[in-house]
C-alpha cells in the first residue's frame, strides 16, 4: 500500500514538473505560431492603418505573422469583448484606443469589465484628430461652422464609429463646447463613414489624421480644425480648435496594445519589447509622419505607462459622459 502511494506521488510530481517545463518552454518559444491582432473597427480605417504597420514590424522582429483581424461594431466594445474572453496565451491581442476607457460608462450591461479584463502591453501612438466636412458644406471657417450648426438646429449629420468610438467622444466634446446639437450616424468604423462623407451622404466628422490627411490634401473634404493644442506639421494650414476660441479643447486617439488578463509575464515582456522595437522602425516612423502622427516615446511604450493612462482617462471620461448624459441605447 505504502509502495503504491509513493510511486503514485512520484508519478504526480514528475507529471507536474513535465507540465511546468512544457509551459515554461512554450513561454520561452513564444510566439511559435501566428498571433491575432484584433482591431475592433472596420478595415481600411485609422485604427486598422496603425495596426497593420505595427503588425508588419512585430512580425519581422518576432519571426511569426501578426495577423490583423477586424471586428467593428458598438464603438469597438464588441471586438474588445472577444479579446477579453480569449485564452491568455499571447496569441490574441487587442489594438485599439482611448475608447476602451469609456466602454464601462457607456455600456452599463457590458459582459466584461475593461479595467479588469486586459493586461497592458504598451501605448503605440497618439493620433491627432481633425474636424472635416463634406466638400460642399457651406461654412468656410470654424466660426461659420458653429453658427451653421446652431442654425441647422441639430439636423447636421455627424459620422462616427459608434458609441464609445473616439470619433463619437470628439462629438460629445464638440457639442459640449459649442452648445450645438448634431445628428450622430454610427458606422462600424470611420473607414466606411469617410466613404459616405466623400459621397456627401453625411455632413461632418471628427476623425483621425491617419484617415483624413490624404483626403484633406486632395481637397476631397473641407478642413475646419485640429483637436490638438498645437497645429500639426502635415496640416499646418488648419487652425486648432483652441485657437478658434475653444479653450482647453483637446482630444487625441491614443492607441495601445492589450492582451487578455492572465497572459504570462514573459509573454507580455516579449510583446512590449517587440512593440518598442516597432516604434523605432523607420518604415513605421515614415508612414506615421506622412499621416500626421508619431510613435510614442520608449518610456510610454510600457505596460506601466499604459496602466497609468488608462486609469486617468477612465476618470476623465466617466465624468464627461455622466455630464453629457450619454449612454448606449
Ligand atoms: C476606426 O478605426 O474606425 C476608428 O478608430 C474608430 C473611432 O472613431 O474610434
């Protein structure tokens, strides 16, 4: 009897050592198969543009394909939910933005808690936003636009990527700052919304330079202002909303990478290191610059910096959303 117990115990210990070894070996070998980088917005849009550049660079440095998967809808909260529920093994990641910090406030019945569901990898870039109209929209300046919006009494159509998307959050700030009402038209991303703005089927958008710069330069949309405190190099003719009379108006689409909660620390370190490398990649730097943005600094491309940013934005937007009485219907 004693003999049998000892050999059973020995077998068990052996197995757990082997199991632990396998897990450690898997973590050391990470990634040993393609990694999904989920973007919770439509393909061809601003977040997709950022994701594909970063995915290409991380694929190169980690020797495995980072495959971008698009899943738009509900401002991005649907796709983010898929990552929140994914296995915490480093093979399913989320690339999105500031919107993630607003989901809990905007979607009271969200089936996951963004503040608890993810493990931070790092910030990627802070994309400035631009207020743009269809090319034949009458107003020729910010001042004229605000007068026009008020005169139209809420009938001006404003394309967004849904409740919680940064294009929607910018709309909340714009309505609060101007007192003008807008009719929001949600899409699965600002990629498809831009198609309708170019087609003059909607009137106005607040969208990221990664999606607007080329259309502004080609005069396919009417440029009004940028949402950063300083003008942007590639769009230096466009005034800021602050210099247009809206003191303190500021919003950028800071993008970041998250993994599901419980992702092993080794894997997270490998990902953070590959992200930092991607942010010094000349191809990424050049493409970002042409689209009006820059990679964040090395110090910001860390899990700790993202955690800090996440908490401060949850507080900021929780208050703003409550004041605006915004909630997903
Ligand atoms: C997108 O990629 O479509 C945007 O990031 C959506 C948004 O406005 O948040």
